[in-house]
C-alpha cells in the first residue's frame, strides 16, 4: 500500500502514453503545437507494461490512460490487453477526445474497460471547431453516442472557457438529458503551452454552479466517493447528471489519491508540482525494479499537501507547460 507523508492512500495512477494529440485545443497548446518528445524519450510499450505491473504490485488498483490523445499511439490496445490481465488492477479507464476510438470500441468492451471520459468542450459544431482548430465534431459526437449506447460509463469533460464556450453549458445539458451520461464542467487550468497568461478565472466552480442552477433550480446533490474531484448533481427529469471539478481552485487536495507518470516517465505527485523522479531513466540505466519502487515511494513520501504548495516548487514559468506534456 502506498501512503503519502500526509496520510493519504495512493491507489490511482494516471499514466500518459503519449504527449501527442491530433487536435490543437487552444486552452492546451498554441496553434502550431509544442515541441513534442522524441520517440526515444517516450516510454516504450514494454516499459509501460513494467511500470503498470510494478505499481499495481505496490497498491495501485485503478489506472487511467491519458495523453495527449491515447489512441494516437498505435500499440495502445496491446498495452490495454496486458493491463486487463493484471491481478489486483480493479479498474482501467481512458480519457480521450473520441476522434480515433471508434474501431476499438468492441474490443474495449470485451476487455472489460467500461469507464471512458470524453473531452468535449462544446455541443455546437462551430464552437467545437473554433476551440479544437480541427473539423472532427461529427465523428466525436457519433462515437460519444455509440459509447453511451454500448453501455460504457461515459463522462463528458467540458472545460469552461471565458469568452469561448459558456453559451454551450446549458445546451449540452439539454442535449444529453435523455442519455445516461455524466457531464462534468471543469475550471480552466493554466497549462496551455504559454498560449495564455492568467492569475484568476471568471468561471470558477461557484460561477459554474450558479449558472447551471439558475436554469435548473430543481436539482439534487448526489453522493460521491471521498476521493472524487467532482461535486455531482442530478436534475429532475434528466437521465444525465452534471458535476463540477474545481481544478483551478483545488478544493479537493485533502483527499487526493492520485499519482501521475508522464509519457516520458516523469513521476508527478501533483499536477501543479515539479516531477520527483523519472522511471524511464531508472529502467534504462539498470532495469532494477526495486530501485524504481524506492524512487516512487520517496516521491510519494515528500508530497505537497495542496496544489498551491506544489505550485511554489516552480518559478513563474510553471504555466508555460502544456497539459498534453504533463499527462492530463
């Protein structure tokens, strides 16, 4: 079992398999993209298998694969087949933009991978294309509905962006009300590859909540796991639910159970903090599993208490990172 220096049990790994993405969302990176990692700097499939197996043996029982866009990686399904056979791993989930998932839906279902988060920051096609800088709306929406229809546990992640998509908040709730899906509204985070600078946001969790409940006063608060980052609600007459994630306000740090490993192998104990170790370097230098385990335990044992404390590890350039390079 992994316990950090504040007594928090760490049982959830967010494992990035690539820093590449086929979209160019304006809150994530500049239009021209970023300097993506060289192939040799990324964890290989075998290294990803070793890291996941090692961490499951150390007490991780939930792994979410992220990116970039995970399905940009051609060997993703090979990794998922391996992970599906790991004893002690109770849940495998994915965060995807749903552009490339279509051909893999049937196999994902056979493997028992049922929890899929779909990034969709607009329900209006023109708004979607303006934010993503790509014309993939139709395939994303089609794959989203197929995932729901196939019985996956689908959550839509909608980052509220001032001046860009706030007009889509209520319409997406209306469009999805007949479906069993969770719509989660996230505060914008400043990891955008230097495309924007800000110290505060207009659409914080309180503003999002007030906006939604002014349109839907007949709501109820739902019970959520203690480690949930989302505060969840139901609306009378809706099959769907909505949640709000205070990702910039960081009100959930006290129950954080997450560890991140980036596509390059950096071990990150807080999204806002600096990497604490690099498993790729350790694996390639001597391949000693015990040394990797010690490095991970050491990182977890010196974890910041909150995201605000972790942010102090950086200089002012903390927000020049892109979310795709951190791992979501």
